C-alpha cells in the first residue's frame, strides 16, 4: 500500500500551530560552530550526529511512516533522527517529559506553549543564529514580516517557522448533503438545520437513529462557528495586552447555539472527551455528518475511505465557516509552523540545520508532497 505524506506531515502543523523547540545540552554532543554553512553536508560525518524530536503532528501517520521519516532526515542530512510521536494527549505528554527532565533537540509546540517555555527558561533566543543564516535571512525564502510574527516584544526570536499551514474549518459529509437535498450552510441557522437533518433523517440509510450532526474534539478548532461573531480563537493582542475573544460577551450567542445542539442530541454527547482520532473515526464510520478540523485533512479523509472501498459514496468537503455580521470570515485562518531551540539544546546547530534544509530548501517538495517513492 502506498504510504502517503511521510515528509508531507514532516513540517505540517496542519491541525495545530506548531513550533518546534529544541532542548538542552546534555554534554553528550559536541556543539557545532555557529558559522557552519547553510548547505547540507550529509556526507561529512566525522562524528555521529543525532537529533531527538518530540512531535504531535510532524512525522508520519503510522509507526512505519515515522521510521521512514527518520530515515529521510538521515538520508538528506547525515544526521540520525529519533522521533517520539505520541498517538494521543500530546500536550500532556510533552509537559510530563519536560517536567521529568527528558532531553530533546526539537519539540513541536504551540505559540502559547512557546510563550510559557520562554517564561520558564526552557527555551532561549535564536536571534543570533537566525541573523547569521543566509537561508533564513533570504527574503525569497521567508519574507521579513513573517519574522515579526514570532518576535517577542524585546525583538528576540525563540521560534522558527517550519511552513505555513492552512486553516481549520467545518468539514461536512457532502454526500449526505446531496442525499438529503440540503444546500451548503452559510449562517448558524443554516448549520443548525443541516446538523439537525443529519441527526434525524437517517443519512447513512441503515434505518437506525444512530447518527449525530456534529462531533468535535472538545472545544478544539471551533473557529468556523465563532467567526459568526467575528471572533478569532486563542489569544489576540490589543493595545499591548493579551485578550481571549472566546471569553468575551460577544461569544455568548455561539455558546448558546452549541448548547442548543447538545440539548437536542445533535452534538455528539462525547465531544468533551473526544480526541481528534476519535472524532475522525466517527466521521469516517458514518456516525457524524460534520467535524471541525484542518483543511489538509479533507483530502486525507477522502483517500482513507477510498482505500477501504473504491466505490464508496463518501465525500468529505471543507466549508468556509460562518460569515459574521461585518462580513468577516475567520474560519480558515492561515497559521504558521515554527521551530525553536532551548537554552539546554543538545545539538542546536544540528537542529538549525534540519530546519534550514527541510523547512525551506525542500519545502516545496518534501514539505508538501511527501516522501519520494512512497
């Protein structure tokens, strides 16, 4: 079977804004000089170079693909990689690993986690390394304004982009829309009618009342609905202060709408304890008609069902989300992955070299299309 997206997911923080942060100098690896050429020198191997990575998204979709990912890094750079990719509960396992003193070279973390790790002294600035890199300073590789997004108030850089990800959105069973003769929803009222029909009108055709209109992974990636109130998820900086739009009074109508779905049995009752894997499985097994997830998964969901049954009627389709009263649409907010290194980094030059080679020099091929030949 064709193994897809090994290196495609390698730099994708396609379901979460990713940052990779490196860890501490354990004394086991020699520190490379900072003036190392940006060009990859995979054949130059005076000593064994290793890179230990912990990731929730970067890597493969299976243990076998993770192994291919490790081999691809070594093939391209001469650096032996070890990928630790938990199957679930990534944030909890990441924090537990850091708290226990486990050492990594690269960590995939969110922007929020990066800020937390800065406060705790887990990661240190990359400003000098970034400025010294011809690749990272090339405006054709990364426009200067993109660096502004990762700089702290004092102008320091703790994270480095891996790639731009797409955005999150409602993903609907388009074949169910067609079967029930329903138009694509545009407003919250439209979404309610569609989700109610998915719950009550037997869209899977098995004669049983066993479907839900919507499932989520907790409150993960609800941007497509909160855009109805013109609100962006996570933190927003305004007048030098951080605010959480979802915690404002403007968000109340959306919470009331979600509560209505829950009370009427339209929202999967296990949404609060679902992880993204459980949510996807419900969608793939005809249990729910809509989920909220990353745009890149639309094609992967369709491919998964096609591999199981080439004649399946299953058709996932991404929707743009709800347009707010000011005609603002925040449903597919474009996000950026980043890489950083901690002040205790075991092999920061190796880590920086991986970033330069993969995230930029090969981003259009390995970073987008997957491991060649797989």
